[in-house]
């Protein structure tokens, strides 16, 4: 079963128990981060000037390699800020 399918089924569970509902919501939020999203080109000028090219679409923080610090930065498998799984496509093999 795919995570997206499990999330759909879980979000349809009806309960009047507040604790159970909180548990479901917490798990859905955690599962959402496992679904890869493609990094987006950064538009914030000061970050671009400092060598960043891509941002996390979930939290909008800079992710991936920084062209001025290639020894220390890489295309992260997860966003270092919010933990969202990132899909770098073919870039990860470069
Ligand atoms: Zn993020």
C-alpha cells in the first residue's frame, strides 16, 4: 500500500475520541514528510547571491548544494529544516 493511499484511508476514519484523532493527524503529518517533493528554484535574491539554487517547497528554506560550498553541501535526501523527503530526480546521481 502506498503512503498516499494509507493517508487517504486514515483521514476518513471517524472518531469522537479526541486522543485517537490527534494520533491519526500526527501520523498523517509524519507520513506526509515521507512523500518526496521536487525542490523548487529559489527566488529570494540574497540566498541566490550566497550560492543557493534550490528551496524546499514545503518550508521554503534553502536546500541542496551551495555553489560556494560544494565540499560541505549536497543534494540532501531530506530537507534539513522541516524533514520533508526531497526528490532530486537525476541530480542525485551526478
Ligand atoms: Zn523543508
